[in-house]
């Protein structure tokens, strides 16, 4: 079966690698001039890393990845530990795959390098799409076209495939705005930041940071409610002074990290309403194109990686029945992705509570069992997207 994947992000790359491994004739079309990822950090939990490892990528991933030992949830002002849950050896032993932190470009590079170059077509921006006699025809801005028995839209939250297949619908601004920065290790050595995923929770905002790029940088993302910035570009420059002013009164370590940004980028966080279905004829969607989510479960990319694995396994099992394979794909993937969209939105409320009774109840829950305990996170980390198919 000839399959066209639109979009060479982490979701599109996962789909292409899994489909290729299953024996399909896959071509990837990406609008950018090269395959890379803008932005800095990405956390990849065992549910996604086991799939990438199975594709043979572990040696390359180990070279560029960082292995965090804990998820450390802290109070915004005094830095008190609310929960310190393991995601190191214990998680790897329990779930059979490690938790990684990457620089996004490193992970995209590892995945893209595993694809034969003749299967990746950069500089191809999809502008048109039609279905004729059980085939999809994609048209690109540069005048090229491609035909396939299956077209997979992996083209992100502003998906053109989604627009052309299901009609126009704009992503919604959530009201959350984020500053991000990448701090070189030598600037913050005195802070003694442990190799962990740190989450500082406070009124109307939270700050996440972790080491990336073999511990040469700390990736920092500062999220605030009621932002007025609505542009979603990953490359809009922000102001370090403005970010510092927003986190006035927060713990000195948080402020020191922000103050060490060589530069900062600002962007507005968007999401979309749940899409009733992902497939129309021989066109289907995956990743942010069909289930964008707030990043507060660190699962958007992981879910897009899972989508590709499940899709490929189902197509391999049902090569002569595309409609049934796509139906099962949606039936398997949609409830899990929707659950994570909802959990991400719920974390927005939990992470941003003002000090008071609700915050005290949250902190008490974190202190006793907590949402990151091995037992509570099993449903997420244990899932094997290929075998589920
Ligand atoms: C601040 C932040 C932190 C996050 N942290 C995490 C995390 O720690 N862990 C995690 O799992 N997820 C995280 N996410 C979510 C994650 O970034 C996304 O869910 C993931 O990148 C989606 O991958 P995708 O391949 O579906 O889409 P994208 O990454 O958006 O890729 C889409 C690709 O399609 C291309 N494209 C678009 N339109 C066209 C077109 N018309 N023609 C051809 N190509 C096109 C784009 O250039 C792009 O390369 C985070 C998100 C944010 C905003």
C-alpha cells in the first residue's frame, strides 16, 4: 500500500518509521526546508520511548538524551517539596523503558536519520487535497502532487489536512501564555539543579524545567494565566524583564533561572474542541492535527508517537481492509487521547491554584499518594501502542 504522510514532526516521523518497518511504501512531505524541531525540550515517557526503542533508536537516543531521576513538585514561594516521585531506574524497571529528556532537535534528528532520505520530501507545503476512486491526491504549493491509497495528516495543530477534510475551525486561545528559555549549564551551576523534572506550582502559573542535550542546557517553560499575547509562533521573542516581573515573589531559584535566559521566546497556548472523528475515506489524522492538548501532562508528542505505532500495526494486520483498520485505529486511539486532553486541562487548574483550601487539599493529596506514584501512572506508562493494536 502506498501511504503519504503530511508533516515531518515527531508524529509524522513516528508514523513513517512504523509504517516503513511494517513494509508499506511511505513518503513524507514536510513544508519546512529541513526536518527539525523548533523549541527546546521534550519529555518522553516510557509509553513512547518503548516504541522508539523497538524501532532500533536506543543507542542514538541514549547518546543525546538525559535520564531524569525524579519528578519534583514544589511550592512556588518557599520551594517546599510537595512530591518527589521516581521516574528513573524504578520506572525503567517497572515499565521496561526509560523516561527521557531531549532537546527537540536531537530527537527529531535521531528519528529523521533512521528514514531513508529518498522518502522525505522537504519544502513541500500541502495546499490541496481531494479523494477520487479510493485514492487521495495531495497538491503542494511548489506545484508537485502525490497520490496514495492512504493519506495521513500529521501536520500539527493548524492542520491543513484537517481543514481540507473536515472544514475550517480555528484553534482556541486558552488564556495561557508561556515564556521559554534554554539556559547554558555554566550560567546556573551554583544552583545545583538535580537531574529531574521540576514543576513549581503557584497562583495563576507554574514553571517547569529539566536538563536537555546531555546536560549542557536547562530547558525552562514558564506558564501564566490571563496572558494577552495570542500569537502561537515558537519563534516570537519575549522580554526577560517582563517574565521576571511576572514571577515576582517566586523562589530565588526560579527567578535565577529566568534571569539567566540568554533570550526568551513567548507563545500563546491553544487547544481545540474534540473532533468527532479522525477519518474520512482514505484520509486520517494523527497527533496534534486531531488531538492537540495543553502540555500539562507532557504527553502531546508521546501520544502522536503512539498514534503512528497503532496505525501501522493495524494496517499490517488488516492490509486488505483499510476502512476497518482505520475504524479500529480511531476506536483504539481516540479514548486515550481524549483522556489525556482532559487530564492536561485538569492539571491547568491544579497547577495554578491560589493559596487556600483547594491548594491545601492538592498538596495533602500529593504528599500522601500523588498522581505520579508508580501505581497511579501505570495506565499511562504501561500502554503498548503496537501490541494494543
Ligand atoms: C510548551 C510545550 C511543551 C511540551 N512538552 C511536551 C513534552 O514534554 N512531552 C510531550 O510528549 N509533548 C509535549 N508537548 C506537545 C508536543 O510538542 C506536541 O504534541 C507534538 O510536537 C505534536 O507533534 P505532531 O507531529 O503531531 O505535530 P507538530 O510537531 O506540530 O508537527 C507538524 C509538522 O507538520 C508540518 N506541516 C504543517 N503544515 C503543513 C503543510 N501544510 N504541509 C506540509 N507540512 C506541514 C510542520 O512544519 C511540522 O513539521 C509540548 C508542547 C508545548 C507547547
